[in-house]
C-alpha cells in the first residue's frame, strides 16, 4: 500500500504496552519503524515515552539501592541449594529398601504374568513373530533399498498413466540450476522442453540457456539430442567439465523421468535409501569415492501424495555443488495443427531463440495453473518481493509459473508511479523473470492480461472498487449509526457542523480499516492457494519458512487493525452490548475462515457507517461486528 493509505492503519496513539516494547526495541521491524515515525511526530506519545523511561530508570535506581550485592545473593543461593540436596539424600537413603528386598519385590510382580505366558508360550511366540513380520512389511525398516525401489515403481506407474492418448501430446518442462551448497547461492542455467507425440514415436526438444544459446530438434530417439542439450545447458565456466563429459558419453537425457533416473542411479555403487520429508519422498543413491563422473550422490524427489516426480539432483564431490533439474510442468495438451507440424524429423540446429521455427505454442511460453505446476524457490522470492511492495493487497497483480520454467508478473495498476515501485521491488530477484505491469490507458492498445493462475480464488478485489463507500456523507443523516455517533461526539458548546465532521472522519476511518482487514485476509487466502502443500512439497525448508513469514505478517496486520477497530467501537457500543460479547477463543484460522470473517466484518461496517437506502438493526449488527472482530484479532 502507498504512504497515503498506510497512515490510516496506525492507531492515533501508541498503547502503554507498545510504548514499552518500542523503548526496549522489541517490536517487529515494520511496527518499530511505524512507532518511531509516530513518536517523532506526536508530542503526546513523546511525552508519555519520556515518563515511562523515567519511571523505569527510577525503579532501577531504587532496586540497586535496596538490594544487597549480587555476589552475596549468589553465594547464599548456592549454599541453600546444597543444604536441600543433603536433606533430600538423607531422606531418600532412609526410605530406600535393601537390594534383596527390592529383587524379591520385582520378582513377585512378574511371577503371575510370566506363569500365564509360559502356559501359552507357543501362542505368545507366534504372536511376537507375526508382529515383527508386520513391522518389517509395512515400515520396511530393515531394507531401505526395497523402500526406494517401491517409490520408484509407483512413480513409474504414475508416468505410465499419463502417457499421451490419441489427439494429445505430453509436454514436460524442466528448469536447470546450479546450487553452491556452501554459500546457498542458486544460479539458473536454463530450461528444457520435451513434447512427446501420441501419433508417432517422435519427440520435440528445445533447450535454452540463460546466456541466450538454444538447441531445437525433432528426433525419434531422444538420446540423439543428449549431447547438444547438455552442452547448451552445462557448458559454462562454473560447471564441472568431467561431469558434463561423463553425462554426454552416457547419452543421459535430463528430462526428470524414472527411466533416466534409473540409468543415472545405476552408475552408482553405494547403498540406496529413501526417507520422507513432509509431503516429499527423497531417494538417495550414493556413488563410490573417486567415481569417474565426479558424482558423489544423486537424489530424486517424489511427491508423496501422487508419486509425481518433482526434481532430480546431482551432487558432485570436491566442489560441493548441486545440479538441480526441477520439473516445472508435466501436462497433456491437445495435438493442435501447429503442434502437429513440429513432428517433422530434422537436424539439431544451433540458433538464438529468435531464429527458432515458428512454433507459437512452444516458442512463446504459456502460463500454467497452480494445479499443473510446482512452486520454485524463485517463485517464493518473487512473491516475497511483491509482498514487501504491498502488491498483494487488492491490486490486480498475479505471479504466473510459465511452461518454459520462467516466471511472469503481470497485472494492472492505477498509475505509472505505482508500476515503478513494483518494478524496483522485483529488481532484487534473480532468475528468469518477466514483468508486464500496465496502467489502464495501455490496455486500449490490445495488451493481453492472463486470467488468474488459480480460478478457484476470488478475483482481485481491487484497491478502489468501493472507494465511493469509504467517504461518509458529511451531513450524515443516512448513516444508520449517525445519531449514536452524534451523541458520542457532542460536547456542550460544539457546533453541529463540527460534530458532523467528527462523525464523518470516524466513519471514514472505520470503513477504511475494515477494507484493509479484508484485503489482508484475501492475501492470506491467495498465499495458501499459491503455496499449497502439493505445490511446495519439493521446496527447501528455508523457502517454506519465507512463505509462512508472509502469512504471519498479514495475520499480524489483521490483529493490529481489528484491535484498533474494537477500541474505536467499544465506547460507541456501550456497556449493554460489550458485556454480552463473549471473548473469542485464540487460535489460527485457515484462509477460508479468515476470509469469510473479514468479508463479514467489512459488510457489517459498510451497513453501519456508510450511507444506505435500507435501515440496519444497529444494536444487533454492532454486537455481531464486535464478536467477529474479536475472532479476527485473537
């Protein structure tokens, strides 16, 4: 949100608790900055802060004067502790029976059950054997290789069930990156697209490196394209040449498939093992030391829900690098006329992307829905940048995963200045990212806006979709709570115009706060859909933590704003209403519940504090509004 709107979210004065937290520098960074700005411009809060600081200093001086020296206290505490230990040891020794007595006591406790077991020893022994067999069968705790092979077999069944049927093609997109594990730095190397035909054994392959090189071909055997594909993706100064040469000599194809992973893992000689990390199976295949490929280990990540492959990693010995091949899409698509023309065998040709054949569906990447793609670390970084720019609060800005593994930020904003803010925020994001943000006048030139990548989520509510309702009528006669507000703000000697202005300002602020609460709840819902457990199953824990931090930021704002609304409304409601409002139980609400409650409070505020042709049950609506606000702020 921009600066002109953000000040409406800050309470007029800091509470005592916030003042103490501000002085102790215990507030989160955004709230600390807001508090510092407010105290700098508010003489009342500065005065209260000085009083609090003075009170704390007086207390510390009095405490220092009254308490004895700390060393005396420490020695006294240690001596008291030693005396308690000695008394406890003496009491324990007096109560402890002798060793023969204890052995006889324990023997008597087991004689009965042991005799019963011996009478049925054959049945008991058979039961123990059955339990052990069940443990081995279902946990596979004695043979990790079998477990890894089982996961691979199920992943293979998943791929077999997704082969292209008549009239379809199967598109697989893979993003290639090099990860420096010592410094946790990821470098994008390029993308690969494979399109497999249903009407012929042909495969179209297209590889593009971040440096601009490209390979493009239609082949009968995809291994024919292995060497040029690997060259264009891995031929730079930061990639181990021995690894590249070995992969080329084995004609390995980086399509993140079970078949190619079996070939890659088959070169190793260590003991494989599998483990589950959240919603992902990790299959580890170690290599022998000094393997000619330079590979130390290979790792395959498989979605534990449906056994779809998410990524394949090669770890090299010595330089501690990871070469990660992430499947960004795996989908069946109609075999259009344009795609049918692709499957004409031809020689591999090196050319820049602009010189490739006219293949609209392939050369121009298309946006993928969330259900057909997996989240990437780059996508989390882009979402985090948009979050910092407040571009997630009602603006029509969407982040699209693309079919070629790149990312697209596209949307509509109200001004060129706002667009510049978003572009500046995204400059810090590394990787393949396009930004297409328009202002309204530019859409008249035929610019295309894609639909939301998740149709099940509400369309953007927009920043100004209800702007007319946020400005209360200065006359105030048609606001349902006008009489109550007028009586609350009236003071003897105050003119009617001044009271009505106070009523209007109060109504404006309540409506704006309610709107902001709804926008933050809407952003939480979008986060849950964009980074669902299915889409984040292959992400590192650090990336998942970033998503959770964004959610906590929105939840904290919701709590802050709704507490401000409650503080404003409680004096208006009066004791009869506030006494009947039960305290909400604290707990984390999911995105659906949070959005429903935020929408309800927004509707209730609009019905009470904006001009309306229909009358509202003010007491009932106000009581319900306070209940909803307590739930949202808990």
